[in-house]
């Protein structure tokens, strides 16, 4: 689902790097016209990823139960332990979309309410990723709620698709590969509740960065809400030319009724008097008193499915220490994810206690390479 890093640097005695990885982000440059040399600095950017979350599942059985009553211990005990642990990690990872996805597409009805996505919605997500210069297919994915999957399978079943693909969708009831994406179902897709925001304006012209001064807003904005500023258009991240569509920004922190500043992503980085600049995100800064708008109705609840390039998100795990002098100890790495299991004897209760652990961290390192595909609830 994401870029996964199982970093063995964390486990090297005498050469530990602490609990934080530094991740280099892609460089960006402007293009010269003509023959005259116009050098520019390589302004490299970095982000960090901390491995600070440890989760585990623990069970205990008496020595008599372990010896006499538990058949197929791995299948009946260990497999459900791993499944529930993986589900908890997935829910944590998925929660990052709240404040970590700044693009949004939806299909709406005549009253402006979000409705079920169709092939058009998925293709709009594809176009959004292209405008943001996300790595091209193959490899792009859509993660969707089970109910969104049901809606899309039904919607796309009548399209002109290869008969084998249609047959597989019909046989399994799941989306496979279509419209430039691999589709995956996940029960932990976020159900987002939009704030009650109804009005707000920018306080001061020529603002840049990720904190924007505003006149006291009416209503609330939730972390993960997506907004636009009047007259501020997105640019293609390669050409720096306007896409003709308003730049969307995600709230990285909630804003209360009457708030006078908003925390947003991406940063407002306009052109310099019309000339392209490195890492440019918009054509111009919002004007003083420019209106702020939600991309959907206030108070609306929807499923926050998302399309993305895998390079947008990084999950890192580290090998936990295998202690000596215990009954059992094992560590396995699968697809870059490291899990450790330890069983030890508890003499006071005549039990064998088993613990399954993972230590990990994740980061939405390139949020512009994700696009929310909203679905009504």
C-alpha cells in the first residue's frame, strides 16, 4: 500500500541512529528561456519520520491448556493476533489522511450533496494526481471502503472492459484493476465529518506559508476539511502554469468558531511577480478579504476513500530485540514489516504468556500525491 522501510540501522549495536529517519523530498527547479546562464540554488527539502509507536497483542494460557487443549495454536491463536494487530496499525495509518490529503473529488447531486463515485470521479482523481506531478502508472492505487467498493463494482460492471476483468469482478465482488488504478478494500477508511463553517475571509494580502491570517470565521473547521481561497489557482508542479482550477488546501489542525488563523497544506507559494519559483503551488496569493470556501457542504459526513501514488506515504518498522532466556522468541519480516513474538513462562501462575509486538512510524510525506474520492454515507 505504501513505501515501506524496515530499517536495519535501528538494530545495529554501536551504530544506532535513534528513533527518527530523515527523508529527502524531491527537488524542484524553474526552467530558463534562452542561452544566458541563470543558475539557481538546489533548495533541498527534508521531512522526518519517527518510530515511536509500539503496539502489541498479548495472550496467556496455563501450561495444561497449552499442552492438552490447544490444537493448531498458530492458526487459532497467532493468526487472529496478527490480524488484529495489523488492523490496528492500518487504522492508525489511515487516520493520517485527516490533514494528510489535500486534493478532493466527488460527484454531487442536484442539491450539492456528495453522492456515490463513478468512473468519472475516479478519472478526475487520476487527473488531479497528474496535475500534481505524481509518479505515473503502473503503481497508482485506490483504497476504498467496503460500501464504496460495492457501489463502484456495480457502476463499472457495464463499462467496455476486458471480459476477463468483468468476470473476475463478478466472481469476487471486488474491484481489481481499472481506470489506471489497482483497487484495494479496507474497513478502516476514515468517515469524515465536515465542520460547521459557513463564512470566512482572508485578513491581509500577499500571504505565504502554511499559516494564514483570516478574519474571524463563522462556524468550525475540522482537521481534514478541504478549502479553497477565491482567485487562487493551482499550478502544474512541473510547468508552473495554472491548471485553471482553484488550489485545494487541507486543514492540518482544527479551527474553532471565531478563529483568526488557519493551518493548511500545501504551503501558499505563489509566483514572483508572475515568474515561476521553485516549489510553486499557486499562481498568486489570496487577496485581502478573499472568500474562503469549503469544497463540500458544512456538516456533511462522507467516506474518505483516496487515490494515491505509493511514494506519497512511507511506513517504517524496526527489528525489536530478541531477548535470551525465554521459552520462545522469533522475529519475521514480511514485505518490509517486522514483527516479533516472545513466549515466556510465568512461574507464579503456571502460565505461558505470549506477546506479539511491532514498532513503527509513518508519514504522509507528499500529501499532494493523494486525492480524496468522497462517497456519501
